[in-house]
C-alpha cells in the first residue's frame, strides 16, 4: 500500500454550518439553559458563566443547518425563588439565529434549578412526528449544578420521557460541575438515552454544545411505507418488494409475510437507528431470518454492536438463495416469513427503536445463460492493494442509506462528530470490487485527556447486507485517542455465482449496484479531541474492469473512470478538520458491528462448482 501523507489543510471557522438534508417531519431541538443564580458566578476566565453560555449558544445556532427547528427554554431566570420558574424563551420553529441570540442575551441569572419540571415542559415544546413519520427530537440541557427542587426527580423524568417515544433523547452538557452535581447530570443523560458532555471551561462548553446540537441535526433520514409487524406469524402483514418503516422494542420479534416463487432469490435487511449514544451492551444484537412455514428457518444473520460506548445504526441482512439442484426445503414456492429480532441485555436502552426494512426479489437469469465463475478471494483487493494518493477533495457524508453521498474512485475528505456515522455509496459493477481506507486525523487533544475511543467502518451490498466483519483480511475497528489511525476495508469481486459460496462475506456480493460505506466515530471521542469535528479521509478504489453482464465471457465496458480520479467536486462542502500533516498509522484492532451468519438445515449447504449453461438460479 502506498504511503499516505496528507497535506496541511486550513480549517474553516468552527461555526461553519454543515450541509445536510432537510430535517424529517417531527424533528427538532430545544435547549434548556440553566439561568439560576449560580450562573452569575465566574467562569474562571474573567467572565461569568452565563456570558460563556450565551457565546456557546450563539456558536451552536450559527453551526446548525438552515431551517432546522430549534428553540430555547430557560429556568431560574425570572424570580429569586420558585420551583415553577421555567419558561419557553424562543419557541421551536425553523431556525431563527437572530431570535435565539436575542433571547439568550436577555437572560439574567436569578433563582432556583427546577430541572425535572423544565425537562417535562421541554418535551412538550418539541413537535411531534406526523402519523407514520419518524423524526428525531432532542433536548439539550446546559447546567452548572444539580436540581434544587427535588420533585419531580430529573432522572425519573428523563427515563419516562425517553421510554415514551424512541425519537426523543436528552443530551446534557455539564458546565464546571463535579461530585453529586455531575453524577445527577450524567444520570439524566443516561436515563434520557442521550450523552453526557463534560465542559470544565468556557472553551469546552462551546465545543461540547456544538457537538450535541450538530449531532441532533444530522439524524438518520428514513424512507419507506409504514407497516406494523406482528409478534408471531399469525396475522403478519403481507408485503411486496420495497422499503418499509416499523419499530422494535427490546427482546422483541417482528414478523412480515411474503410470497416467493421457487426460483428467485429474496434479499431482506433491517436497520435500527437508536438515539446516538443510547446505552447498549457489547452483545446486544439485531437478527434477521427467513422462515418457511413448518420447515423452520431457511437462513439467519445476526449483527451486534461490539462496543459499549453508545448506540449507532445497526443493520442485519439475509438472503434466501434457492439451491442449484432445486431440491432444498426452502426452494419451494409459497408463503415465507421475514423475521427481525432485537436482543438487549439488562441495562441497555429500553425504548423502541425506529426500524427501516428493505425487501427485494432477484429473478433468475435468462434461460441458457452461463454465469461467470464465482470470485470468493480478495486477490488484488487485499490488504496491500494500491489506493489513490491524489490530494483529497471535500465531501459531506449522508445520514444513512437513503442519502448516502455518491463517491467515485479517489481521495475524499470529510469531518465526523463523536457518536456519528457518515454514509457514502460507490457504484461497483460485475467483475469489480470495492477497496478503501479510512484515516482518522491527528487532532489537538483535550488537556490531560487519557481517554481512548474507536473509529470503525462497515461496507454493505446494494441490498444492505454487511460484508466487512470477520473477513480474516480486514478489521472494521481501530482505537482512536486523537492520534492518527487508519482502517482498511473491501469486498470480493462482484459475481452472480458468489451466491453459491459458503463464506458470509462472499455470498451477498452477487449483484452489481451501489455499495455503501459507513464510517463511525465512538461517543467517547468527545472527551478526546478539542475540535468539535474530527477530520477523516477516505481513499477509494474500484478495482477490475467492469463487465457488461453476469454471464461468462461478458465484454468489458469501456470508458470507466480510472482509479485516482476523484471526479466532479460540485455540491461539496468544506469545514474544519484539524489535519496536521497526517501520516497514516497502520493500526487495526477490535471488532464493531460484527456479523454472524447461520444457515440452518441442509437447504444451504452450498458446495462450489463450475457454472453450467442454463444455471438459472
């Protein structure tokens, strides 16, 4: 692999607003600002805490995307004593930067700290998703102390609000807090399925508030038709190929019925999107399964988080591939069930999570077509593959599968928040394979920081099957402590006959199309880096000549973009990245989003063989 030395990149102001897709209906952010008497105290840098908070709020709203629904609630601002002292200073509405700055400028610290009541009111301030809609509602609490009113208990309120709707979470920024005050604020964040950000000084307050706000605005953009799965086969909704939305609770199963013929392949995936940073355990899983009526499971696949720092999107995908002989128990035409199961350990997030489903049917090849040989080896796309070394070009990743940013071969530069996942897609044709590196930047670290987080990546097929874990060649996770770190990832070449292979990372790579790249930074990185966002570079190669079709002897397609050409850069965004002459560190440790595939019964004991004419399945 060629040495990867990145040029110094000038950082834009931290207030540059990220370019993101419009917010989903029902999404919004409300800040709850502590304006109690203690906020009139010194911030340790020659100013007051409330003045530092005003500046931080101003920086946050400058960095939010245009039109993102945002409001401000304050408590302790109107009277010297009173546990009912909370009011909405700026209603949640399409972003009004001037209005929010004016509202916070008029706040004068006076009274008590009724956090519990303020959280209850803040939840009512936020919009509710339309029927069948999936939004992301965020409360960001900024406080320099604990609740002084005791009733209602802020931790209990946070838990009740979070479990009442999976789209609501509570992030907390603790400003110069310690002891019991910090413990209570951490409890509110954990109970509210959110994150706690520690801000020991005014600069870190601005940084952490930016992170919380921008992460709220960059939530997963869902697409699909609403459907309600059942908890067993009885009464399960019958679905056609397409994309659907549902939700799933902890330790729950959801069933969906489909009718399949005897020859076509069927691909099914489920993606759950918990609140960023919600409590999870290493072995919390999402399982997808295709079930035949009385013959049991045809195939199942399980994805797990593989880390405990906080929840990220998780996808599991599975396929029903008729056997080459046509005599398997799951080769028959008839009714099948698609099943999703979420397993959660004690202490993990108890809320329902929004879930996006994709169901696709692949019809057999034309009669008499001989498909090309399978390609189960990485070959030229292995760990030492040559990747582009051109200067990086700026790009902004998407929020999920539906708005993943298109990329071509080349070198691309983006920025990522702690607890965020960025999404990209790369077209890969018959006979080609995707190979890429992800490089996390050398960032100025917070003073006395000894924390270590992680960076990770996963690659998905056009039908959303993850194929980047357990490969024996690539590692999807690397430790990140603010020093340069890198990951390598790729797929085997695309071949129609891969479906008859035995390895779970080969079987799904059986169709051309857009392959998806997901890049994640762990939540604990918020305690590592000084800059709100961390620089990340992707070096992308599509190896091999594209073939005109899946058949043996298919002609190569002319006019393919050569590796190393980043292509057009219109509609790209630039932002601060903190790159400082990074030299890649070849570190690859740990696993995240691990995929486990189990083929049950004899229907899918696939032996490799040479394709023959008329192999139509």
